[in-house]
């Protein structure tokens, strides 16, 4: 979801992702780290699947929740 938000809104925003951070399989710190990794990858123009090969926490998050597809229904996630 980070790439879609940053594309639509820009980099000056607040992301309300507390549930996702707390629900990360590695715990809260890993959830915070995964969100930071997703933001960094997006700002660098790196695809999240590619970034997940370098970042353990992001990889765990994507395996848990999948990738957001902005063209799909808000209730659909793609793997």
C-alpha cells in the first residue's frame, strides 16, 4: 500500500498502520522496521517484491498480508 499512497499523496503524510505493525509475525519492532523498509524502497523506486529479497522484516510482512493492488477492490489482496 505504501507505493500507492506515496504515488497519490506524496511523501509528506501520516500512515495509520498500527494494526499491521503490531500484527507483524516478528512483533512490533519488526513491523515498524518493515514499514520503514517499504517507505525507503518506494522512495528509491524499488519494487517491494524486489526489496523484500533484501529485507527480512518486509519479506515477512508481504508473506503475511500480500501486496496491495490499487486497481483491485479495497478488500482484495494479491500475492
